[in-house]
């Protein structure tokens, strides 16, 4: 059903128009209601209009070759979608599903031309939204093609996990070993009268030293286990990324095979047309006059 002037006045895209222009445009633009979970359009559908959201939220998504859904955008009140197919006349490139109960304004090509002729500056707003969505799609594709395992895991670390990683890394280093050798040498030297200027506080067999070293080993083992658990989680992320990369490579190879098969079929079809045009099969090459091998 047709939209009304008050409904257009709530949409930022049409607020550039005055009251009379909105009233004239409202008579041409249709208004429809979409229930929650209902599909507005699907990938591959013919695109003959764009939609402006006057109420509700819409999810724009595509499905990759691996069957996973990629959410491109979630436009809400005042935003529009479906403009790409309207501009180039091609099929829909994504799926649009209503996240909530929505009221949509339907703008076809003639309505859009009428609107842009009255307000040419609005074309810049449409181009700005299209450019923003292209950038978002580029970021999504870039993130799905290559991901750094360290960045995926490091950004989610807590202070305790960072401390555990640092302690586990330092406890397996040469400086850690050197500090302990120096510490043990001084401790033993003091308690066996090699340094008589200091009183003995832990005589042989160094029970206090044994207890301190045991406690240190327990604490260090906990931190090392925490770090190993994080390393195992990082390995799982790495395995998932490697699986995604292998899957993408396999799909790309399959696509190349499909392109080669289509190319071969096109070549055979053209050869058949050439044969029909020439009135028969082309002459087969003769090998009788070829020079004999020496």
C-alpha cells in the first residue's frame, strides 16, 4: 500500500525533501510490513527495488561455499538496503531477513529517479552507504582469508594469563638458570662456613632450602600448566585456521575445474558450429608427407 507523508518524514534519507515533495513521493512509494523471521529477498532474486526501513531491524548476509553464514550488515530504522541490484539491474547478491517486525518503504527505479532529480545531493548519501558496505565486506573477506593465530589468542588474554605466560617463558630461560645457580651457591656458601662473616641459618642438609625449592617448583608447575593450556587452545585455533585455508583452497581448485570444464564445453560447441558452417568436418591433417626420422 502507498506510504504516507509522516512516515517519509521519519526517514533521514527523505528528510531532505520539503512537505510537498514528500507528499508527492509518498503517493508513488509503496509501504509493506514484514514479520519477524520473514525473508525480504534471497540471493539470486531479481532486484527491481530498494527498501528503506521505517521500523525494525534487518540482517543482510551471504553464505560462503563452505555453508557458513557471513553477516554483512544489520541496517535499522532510517537505513536502506537492496540498492545495488536496483542500480545495476542484476540479481540480489545477499539475503535479507527481518530480525524484528519491520515496516519497509519500497522504492523502485522510477521512484528513485524522481527522488534524485528533485534532490541530487541525496545520491551522495546513497554512494556513501554503498562505499561503507563495500569496506565492511572487504574487512570481512580479509579477516576470513588470513588470520594471525597469535592475534586471535593474545587479544583475549587476562592479566593472570599474561603473567603465567611470562613466568613460564622466563622459567625455561638461561637467565633463570643462572640466577638459581648463583642463589644456591650463596646459600650453600653461607651455611657451610665458606663465608664466615655471616651467621648460618640453614645448616646441612639444608632443610629450609629444600622446602623453598619445593614450594617454588609447585608454583612454577601451576603457571607452566596454565601456559600449556593456553598453548593448546592456540593450537586448536591454528588447526581451525588451517582447516579453513585448506577448505578454501579445495573449493578454489573445484571452481577452477568448473571453469575449465565450461571453457572446454564452449570450445566444443564453437567447433561444432564451425563444422556446420563449413558444411562438414574439417579435413584431418595428413602425416604421410612428414620427413622420416633419421
